[in-house]
C-alpha cells in the first residue's frame, strides 16, 4: 500500500540529512539504500510531484548509496519511468534549469544545483529525455548547449551576466560529477556527450576563471574560490579535458604570478586565489611533465619555488587591508582559513618541486638550507595547525633522509612530536586518514629507516601506532602497508632493525567491545547483499582490517623465509614470538575461549608454523622444549593445542635426532600434568603415520609407550590411547609389518572387543571421525589455507581470527617461491565441520578438560520421562490432557490465582506429589514464559483442566456429586490447621486468590476449611485491619446515638477513635519502613528486583519502585559532564580496582568491558574489576574473598 505523501518525504529528507550523519559510514550507506527501496515501494506517486521526488533523491549521497551505474540507480531509473511521463520530465527540466540560471526570477520554487544535476541524469537514463534530438522531443544536448551558451566567446562578451555564468558553471560541474559511473564502461554515451559539450566550451570556462581571478575582492568570495578550485580538480581528472586545460596554463600562470608576486597591492583574497591556482598548476605539470608544451610553465614554477626558498617566504602571511581590520566572527574564521591555506599552498608547491627533481642535483641548493626549512616547518604548524600538516610532511619526506647534525635531529624530533599530536587531534575528522598516511610515508621510508639517528624515534612511533590501533580500526594497516611497499622497492633487509614491528603485526588484533563487534557483524551482513546494497560496492568494509595487518605481516615473514641471507632475522623473530607468549602466560596461565590471551597464543603459533621450515636443528630443539613445557604446564584451547601438536610433529619429522626425546616426555607428563598425555599420544600417532624412514621401529616404540595408558584411570587418556593404539595397529596391517602384527596380536584382539562395547562405541566414533584423527596430514596440509582458515574454523575460534585467502592475495606481497603453499591440493579439511566436543567445551578449561569430556563421580541426573516409555508411544504428544481420567486422588483448583509464576510453581509441585488433576483459569497460561520458567515442563506430564473463575461453583457442585470433598485454603472461624488436617481420599483443594482469598459465594460449597499457620508481619497487618474495621463500625453506631442526643456514648467514641489513630500511625510506620526497604533494594539489586522479592510486593509498591528508578536515573545523569555518574557502583569506598571473588552459584558467562568472557562456575575464584562484580556480590552470586 502506498502511504508516503509529500509530508512523509519531507521528514525522510530531514532524517537523512540530520539523523544519519553520526552513524558508521558503512552502515549509514546501507540505511540510505534501504530507505531508497522503501521510498520506491511506499511513495504514493499520485500525491507527490517530481519536485518532491527530486528533493528526496538529492538527499542520498552519491559516494555512499545512489551512484550512477549501480543496481540501486537502475532500480530508481525504472521507478521514475513507471510514473513520470516524457511531457512532465521535459517541463520539469525546462522550468527548473531556467530557474537555476535565473532566467525566470519570479519562480518561487527552488532546487539546488546538485539536486537538479542528479534528477536530470536520472531522467535521461530513464529515457524520459533523449540524449540526442528525436522528432519534437527536446534532447539532453539542447539543455546542455543552452547551459554552456553563456561561455561562448566569453572573452568578447564583457557584459554577459556573471550570475548566469556562475550558476551554469555550478550545474555543469555537478552534472559532470554525477555522471561518473560506478562501472566506468566505454559505451556510456551520456558521459561521452557531456564531456564533448564541456570540451567544446572549456576555452570559455577558462576565460571565465581568469576573469574571476581578477575580480575577487572580498573575503566572502572564499567559498566561491573553493568551489572553483575543486571544479578545476574535477576537470583535470578527465584526460580529454586536460589537453585543453594545458593550452590555457601559461596565461593562467602569468596572471596568477602577476598577482602573487606583483608590485601592486591587491586584496588578500585575490592573492589567495592566485596562490591556489599556482599550487594546482604544480599538480598538473607534475602529472604531465612529459608534455613539451609545458616546458615554459614548468620552468616558471621551478623558479617560483626556488625564489620562495631563497627569499624565505615559505610561510608568507597575507596582510589585511584596512577594511578588514574589523571583522565579524564568521569573516574572522574565513580569514584564518585563507591564511592557513596560503601557507599550505606554498608547502604543496615546494613538495611537488622536490618530487619532480628528487633524482637530480637541482635541489641540492635547496637542501643546503635544511635547518631553515625545519624551523619554517615548525612555524607552519604553529600558524596553520593541522591545515598545512599534509603539505609540510610531504616536504619533510624528502628532507628527513638528509638529517645529519644533532641540531637538525632535535628539530626533526620536535617537528614529529608536534605533527603526531596534530594528527591525532584530527582523529574525529575526515582529514585524519590522509594526514596519518602522510605521517607514515614521511617517517617510514628507506632513507629514514636506514638513518641510525632516526631509528629510535621510528620504533617509538610504530609502538604508538599499534597501541592506538586497538581503538582506531585500520591505523596499523597504514604502517604495515607502507613497510610492505618499502620491502617491495628495497628488499626485506630494510626491516632488520624493526623486527619488533613485524612481531606486533603478526600478533595484532584487539578483542573488540560489544558495540564494535555489532558494527563488524552488521557490516559483514550488509556485504552479503552484494549489488543490492550499493554501499557494499561503493565503500570499504573495515570489519577485516585487523586480519589485513596480520596478512601483510605473514607476507613479510614469507619474504624472509625465501631469502638465504635473512636466516638470523627469522631466528630473532621466533625468539621474540616465544618470549611474547611466555610473558603473556606468566601473567595469566588460565584463559577462556576467544579471550585476548587465547588469540595471542593462536597468532604466535601461526607465525612460528610459518617460520619453522627455515629453522635449524638447534633452533628447533629450543622450540621443541618450549612446546613440551607449554603442553605439560597449561591446559590450552583446542586451536592452540592443535597447532602446538602440529608444530611438534613437524619438528620431529624433519629432525631425526630429536625423535627419541619424545619418549622422555611421557614420564614427565605422568608426574606434572597427566591430562597432557592426550596431546603427546596425538603427536606420536600423527608422526607414526607420516614417517617414510624407520617407520616400523618407531611404530614398535610407539605401541610400547602408549599401551600402558590404555588401562589408565583417566577416561580421556584411556580413550585416546585405545583409539591411537587401534589405528596404529591398523597401520601395521596396511604397511605389512608382520612382526609387529604378531607381537601385538593379543593386544589387538582385546582392544577390538573393548572398543566394541556399547559405552565406548559413541566416544570412539567421535574421536575417530574427528578431522584430526581421520584426514589431517601434518605435511600435505601445511598451507596458509589450513593455518589461517580451515584449522581456526574447525577449532571453533571466533570468525574474527579467520583470514580468508582473498586477503592474502589482495593485501599481502607473497613471494613466488614460498616455503608454505597458499592452498591445499585437496579440499578434504574444508568439508569437515567443527567437532562436537569442541563446541561443547567453549568457555574456561579445567585441568582435565583437554579431551572429549570429563567424567565425574557425582553428576546431576535429569529425569527424561519418554526414555522409559514404550517405543510405539508418540512422544510428540507432550501432555496427557487429551485422555482425562481421574483415579480418585487429589485435585488442586487454582483458577482464582492470578500470578503466572505462582501457577507455574504449583504445577511443578503437583507433578512432584502426583496430583490427579490441576485446574487453572485458562490453558493459555501454560504457554507463557513466566509460567514455564517455574513449571520446568511439568505441564507436559500432569492432567490440566481449564475452569474459568465464574464457572467454579458449577464445577465444584459436579465434583461433589461424584463423591469429592471440597477443602478450601482459607482462614475462617472453623478452619482446621494444616498440621492437624487429614485429607479425604477424594479431595479437591481450592486455593484462594493471592489478595482476596476465596470469594464469599464459594464459601458455602466448602466441606472443610484448612489454614496454614502463619507467622510474621502480614498476619499482624491483617489482624490490625480487622480490628480497625470492628472499631470503626462500633464507633459509627455510637456516633449515631450521640447525634441523637445521648452523650453517654461520647467517651467510648473518643477512646475507639484514639485507638484507630494509633493503629493508623503504626500502619503508616510499617508502610514507610517497607518503602525504605524497597529503596535500599534498588541500591543493592539494581533496576531489576529478584522474582522472589517482586512477588511479595503489591502493585503500588512496584509502581513506587519504578518511579524511584526513574528519579534516581535522571539525577545520576545530571551530576557529571561526561554523561552521568553511577552512584550505585560502589556502596563502600573502593580500595582497589580489582577484587578477588568466589562464585556461590552457577551464573554462566560474564563479559567484561574489554570483551573478555569469564565463566562463573560454582566454587571458582576470580580476580575481576570491582565495577563489574559489585552488583553480583550484592545479589549473592559472588562472595568477596577478604583474606
């Protein structure tokens, strides 16, 4: 149904412009795409005009959503053609293009040039307006020729309307920008025609530009000049237009030089304009330096720059005119921009000059003034701030390699400190990435990296970049990509002094906060839509930027392994990686799945696996010792343990003399940590499979070492040993080792019988069907695909750690002859799924949680009713209510009870005590989550009957006719205590309402009344209320008698009234005390009360608690500048930020602020941030360990 009219479209425009601006750019683009789809589906085309539609379509960003050539653009084109006629399109274009050029000033309808350009292109692509003239229809060419007509003979038409030319120029530039297609196909006739018309009128446009240069006379011309310069940049991107622009450069340069260097005083804004044009000319000549017609222009630009340096005018500051001495606030800001950009243009021309002549001796005279340039660079940053930062750093890129003196080094250090500070002050702006790239390119280039005096500074900045990379996604990518480019140009040896940077790169990757993970997951979801969401094509998805850093780092490691002279670099990196793992493990040996420590260990082992083929036997000996100590000492996550075992297998496979040492580890494992034997059994099994020499003797020793553990006490080790022994004996049969077969024949027979027992079959099947025991080959599957894609997936590590091969292909520089292949020859690992035992063991690992499962003596046993049923019963009928038969036992009637948790708890009680039937007010109650949370599926196994409260009298009468006695739970004058009650054989227990009890109309139907002996405040309150009721009624009688004239009753009235007042004060004190308790609970339990407490509150008290919550939240938000202060966080002044606690019950996973997940199990102890466990301590889930 079409529901969006003109008002809704206006709201949509405002929403896009205002509300979306703060969203993540990738998600913002997707939202715009979906809003555009909604517009197409919901807009009522009968109620809106093409003017309304044009304004809405103009609000969508071309760089994020509505880009020509995308699927969404084509969808919009089809939509427009479905309701816009050719006549309406032509009238719209004629009206608004004329209005935009101010030929019809009386028209009150306004439309921006950007919107007009977009709707024109959409209408043309929809074939509502033809490109060339067809019959009587007006064509695109006609509109464009009319648009550029004002530029024809521009040098001779001195009195032509400047407003018309100005607006025509804006429309033309916007049309050219909007016509850029995402696909950039060669058969884009619309784009070709637009370029042809601009090409024909470009001479006039350049004359118009020179005229504007001569007429600029006020600071308010700044915005117009800024648009002119951006337009020149747009023109220069098209080769067809550059050839015409080049013909006008000499005249444009001459006029600009006359203004910039002329003796006559001109307005500063004109000097700024001329300086901007000269900087733009430098860019043009740099890109087209081989064009012979530009020789004179290039020579003049060269002389200009040299004169600026010789005359020491790099930071030339414009002088204000007398009329500019008193400026408004806006004009004062404009003056700051003008001054800053003038200095920026000077440094930009200087940087381009150095770039053009950096291989010649021409710049030697310039570089002789290094100290002056360094001082001027500092002055430029102090005057212009971040505005000139990029241009100044471009110059410094060529200056820094020539720093040799101590004084110059101090200036460089000061400059880099200031530029680093200014760069990070721009972190929230669009200029940040351009600036940080310039900083990295300046600092990390070959000449700077080999400069001994600069190396300490570069290492410090690299560390800062990686430390900030945890919070600024994509920052380390800039550094590693620059290093990669330098390696491609200069070789891997250039990184020898910076090995710590490579170690940081291959282990980089923070544990993202929950909000960042949500953004990454949303971005991946958006990307999966492909062409349907234009932002997935127009914008880069940054959810994998951390993986790109590691991929580039791995590429650098592979470069080292391919170089015969880089062996020592490889050894040093392995040592640094091992030390990084040891230092992290020393701080915290136990860790949880997907925690930072888990990821760090995983990345370290991935990198060591890559480097292992380049290590010698002595170096592998050290590596083997580290691996064995790690397996013996700690219990690891599956992904870590897999890689440790794999690395150990490869070392023992390549170095024969180390194989015998593996047997010593078996005895050490029995003493240090018996659970580690599972890993060593796996290592021996894998190694025995792949050996080609001395396999028979190694198999014999393996069988001897593993055999005793097949009868071990530990279930996991026994299972691993039995399966490994069984498979090794099969391998002996395949290889034809008859002596071994005969030697272990009895063992094999016994093992076959043992493994075929029903209890063992399932666990054996799980282990043998695991990829690691079935298809994984430590040599054949040694590839980047296995290490970075298949193994992380099969080990169930988070997807954030998977590095697809596409990232290696696109981002990393992989050498042609690598020690490690890119892909596997077969795809067998890709076909396997994550083993079930790994999925079950996600979370913290205990001492013996190394393998498939842990067997305990005492386990909680849950009753599964259908297991004992006959197989022919249909277990899908989860409740026997359909076949209602009563055996004459107890029937519980709870139709009067309102609260669902109470009903759910009663159903559980009825199941446990074998109640014959459970009666409730509605069967819909059992579908509610509140009911089910306490019933624990009891409703599936008892008879439940629905009886509405108003039908209870009839139901009770019928049951009484069938011989049942009705027992009511109510306090009456003749009620019997539950302690002394003997229930009849056929009984109905009628429960009253939580507040009102059993209604008066049902009391006559009761055969027996039973009451539960009560103790506590509630009974006392009821007694007081009953007493007050009696006193009040008696007083009313005596008051009536007193009014009638009998004064003898007056003293009794006063006495009873005093008693009433006293009781009222007591009740108010009681209620006030309850409110104080409720208020205290807010501070102890937080905004949500435990169910058992909330159930004891009346509705007004619950509402008071909610209102108190709101008041407290409002107050806490108002008392701090940074969004509020949580007053409930610390009930006592904290002495430390962390607190040691013991878990009193099974709570589950607790995610900390840094993203780490802690598993809170009963009786476990943890050191946690006080801020995150204070509330759990007050709730009784955790206990503070004070000693």
